[in-house]
């Protein structure tokens, strides 16, 4: 049993549903998802052979974090944990199921869709919830509305999410991870097309990260030079200057450093939806980081790669 189940789910940011009647397919699905960058699955307890599917994943694909979904009672939770479940997901919020999991040291993500659900869940010490069914319950606007009075909670939206509408969820800081069966296409599962599932996972990871050009940093020798550089871009392109502790920004496109920093020429900021998710995927590929800048709350707001390119350092930043 991994103690960091919730941490890994957040790092991956995607939670595929596995719902198969043939237990022999569960582990190959999990393997394909892992190869595509998603080493986490939720095996839904909707089929009589689901516990066997779950056990197969745990045995044959040990690097994958496997949980049980559609858990509606403490008894179901107990059977799932015995079969190897490392976390539990429930469609609703049953206090008995929540307390059973807490008493047994197993993470649980219960389903909510109302403020009353959240009041009950937070009173039980929970801060992460499945938002289900996401699409018909109002989607991201409903999540944002609920987060107003419950600012410290985050959600795993599931139900009605697809590649066509996942981007706003991936960009939202209120979203802990995105769940759904769209990550395990029915046709690919039925035809044992594990390569197609891997490609689906890769596509989802790419969409979840949302890499884009953020800004270019220019190394200057002094505060005066940095200010003049930002003003140069303002005078010509209308990119309004803004001073922060270490630099002047010209709009969002150019950062003029008050003194030379990483990179012979400067740096390139690559924007992403989540630095947490980006770090996980890039480090999984073997990339290394040399410096992390954090805000006063300890959250990483910039992560510099060890590598440089064309005289420029490269760092991750939020959008």
C-alpha cells in the first residue's frame, strides 16, 4: 500500500476508468496507460469480475497505482482493499465508507455535487472530492462557484468529460485530476488495441500539461538597463512595464533581469497548466532540474532545467 497515493494522482492529473468484463484485459490496459504517461487507474466495481481485474493490475502491473471506483459501502471498500486497491473512489459521500477508509489508512475520494455534500465532507477532514456527474452538475462553472465558500478544496471531475471539453478543467487550479472513461476508449478495449490506448494517454497528458511559450528573459547588467529594456518594448509595441523583485516585465512577453541570471543570454519561460504535473512527466522522461523558485506559501512558481539551449536557460512557469 503506497502512502502517497493522493500525491501521485495529483502529479499525474488524470484518472482513467477501467470497466471491463474480462479481467485479463485490465493489466494490459493499465500497462498501455502507464507507457503513455498515466500510471494510475480506477477499476470500477460495476462488474462481478471487477475485483479480479483490480487484483490482476496490482499483480501484473505493480508500478501502476490502482484504486477501486463505484464503492458504495464499507463492505465493498474492505473487499477492494483486500484485492489490492490503494485508494477508493465513491459515487457519493457515505460517512461510513469514508470513516472505514480513514481508519484503515486508505485514501478516499468521495463524490459530491452540492454545497451540503462539501460541508459534510470537510467536516470529516476531507479536502479532495470527486465532482460527479460533472457535465450535468454544471461542469467547471459549478466547481468554481462551490470553491467560493470552500476555497481549500479541490475536485476530480468525472462524467461527461472528453478531449473536446477537458482543456478548461486542465487549466483550472480547482481541479486535482481529471477522471473519465474517455481515456480508455471502448473500441480500443474491445479490440485489444493497446497501442491506441497508449496514444490516447499520450494525447491526454499533452492536453493536461498545455505547454506553450510563456516569455523570454533578457539578462541585463543593472536595474537601469533592465528598466530601459522594458521601456524599449513599451515604446515600440505597447508592452506596458511592470516591476517585480528581480526584473521588469514588458507585458507578459519579455522579462528584463536586473542582473544576469541563468543562461548566457537569458532564459525562456515555458508556460504550463500545472508545474506539479509538468515536473512529474518531465522527470519521468529523465530530465533534471537545477533550481526551484517558490512563493511565500512554498508553492513552486518556476523550475529551471539543468539543460540550456542556444545560450538560454529554460524554466517552467504557470499560465
